């Protein structure tokens, strides 16, 4: 039975549009394929490179979320009567 996979991002435009959940899903697929030995060594390297990019995308999203949470906390703290 042939292995079917979802379309994965191939360029930075696709990656930049990807949500955190999508990036994690693609990472999980890559890990599964590599761990199950469904790919050869050359393909494993390509998958690893794609994984590194996906991890970078996840980090970017998390940094953005963290920054926004800090901004909201600071804005809330500056309001009179706000809990500390």
C-alpha cells in the first residue's frame, strides 16, 4: 500500500501563512515517516530540513503570542484599579 502524505509547505510563502497547529501537524507527520523508516537517508535529510523550518515557524508564532500577552498585561496593569 503506498504511503500518502498531506501536501507540505515548500517555500517561505506557504510557511509564513501556516498556523501553529498546521506546523505542528506537519512536524508530527515528518517524525512519524522518519521513525517508521518510510523514507531513505536522502529523503530523511530533506524532511529534517523542512522540520527545522517548521520549528522556526512555531517559534516565531510563540514569540509573537508571548509579546502580545506581555503587551496586554502591561496595558491592563496601567489601568487604575487593575489587580497586581
